[in-house]
C-alpha cells in the first residue's frame, strides 16, 4: 500500500477507507474533460474497478483540456474510452478497467450497472443526464452531476431516495444552455468541477455519507464568484423521477433517438439498427474520398463533410446540423 501512503495518512480515509476504495467499482459516463480528470484522479487514488463509456474519438480541440490524450491519439482517431484506458493503465496497472465505445442510453447502460457503487456524470448534454437521473433513481445508485462552460461550473451529489434528483433541481433552478462549443472553456474550470466531483466520490467510496455536501455548488473563476445553494426543499413528492409514484419518463423508448444533432458541434449522429460490414464499407468509401481506419472506426472525407462510422452502428456526419442533409449524405455513402 506504499503508493497510497500519503492518502492513507489523511484521517477520513486511513487504512480502512483505502481498503474500501480498492474494493469499489465506478462507472464514468463520458471520457471528455470531466471524465478524463475524474478517471485519472480515481485511478491514482486506487479505485478497484473502473468502467468507461464514451461515444466519441479524440480530436485536436480536445487536447486543451482533456488531460489523458495525446497528439498521437488525434492522428490515429482513437476512441476516447480506448485511449483513456490505455493511459490509465500506464498510471496505475492495478486498476481493472473496462472501456466501451458506444452511446450511453437506458438500454446500453443497463448491463453495466451490475456491481456499480458510484456513477460519475461527465456528459455534455441534459438529455443524457435526465436519462441517467431516471436510470440511477430506479437502480438506487448514487451519482455526481458535474458541468462546466467558459469559466463556470456546477456540481451536485445525488443520493436516490434521499436528496432531490436532477429533475427536481432543474425545475427549481434555471441552467444556462451555453456549451463549450458556443462559449468556450478554460481548463481550470474543468479541474475545479472534477476536484469537487472526485472528492464527493471518495466520500461515497469510503462510506462517509455524513461528510457529503448536500448543497448545489457553482462558481465563476474568472469573475471570482463561488456559491453554494441549499436545495433540500426542491425535492418534490410528485416528481416523476424520484417522487412517491415515479414513472421514469426519460427511460421511454421514444427518448432513444435514432438521429440527433450533437450539442454545439455542427455534427449529426445517426444510429443504424445494424452495424455495417467494415471490410465492405471500407472498400466502398475508398471510392468516395480519403479514408482512415482503425479497429474501432472508419472515417472518410467527402466533399465538405467528414463521416465517421463506428462498430456499434453509429455514424457521425461532421459539417452539418441538418438531420435531413446528414441522412442524405449517409445513404449516399453507406448504401
């Protein structure tokens, strides 16, 4: 336990807390900025098992704040979950890590929840967060919400059946709809949110629930503002996610969209019902434009667009935010 000796000297953790950390299993949804930071923090802290889920691959704009990735990952178009797993194993080979390149939805996540002690939210949109909120309320698994944009950030710890859920919270508190792609972001805002998320996560992992922060935390680093807000009264008995008669509205099949515009990215994602044969697809795409491929995806430059095909049947069409245009381009190339 020498590598964790300084952490064990911290009395709220100690030897017993460290033992508990090494026995726990954490699911991280999203391997971007917050996901990278939380995953590295937990790997260095000695988490026993980590499950990583992300649907995207590493791009140049990620390197400014997504600390697990390198220029080689960009050049080789490595999926974030795969690149994160490789880097984390270099940091701490004792951690058991599973990596999944896929959309996080109520169907794909269900089998991954077995044995999970904590979920870290590192997503970039509220549709996914509302799905997580309902899924984890139903499964009674604690999770830690986190978001950041510009120089601002927020964090909140949700314990099913005890604290207000995300739906309760956002009904009471308006949230800015800005994204990193529209308003930018500085890396220190990411680190601040991740620091709070990881710390709350460690409290849960060592089973020190009494130490958990029950308030919503928000800050603006550039304007030197830091706030905590008591939210206990936001919990509603009539809430469809955590109330007396929950219906979990975000778990409905209709919420699993087959085509969607990705938040702020001028990109459309199309989800096919069946994954393509990569060998046949690769041959066809080579007649269309410049092709790159690895074990996880195939990308092609076509006119002013870039299409990226994944093994799970998803395709990203970069260069448009029109679903109809994206579908037209997709069917031209994918057949």
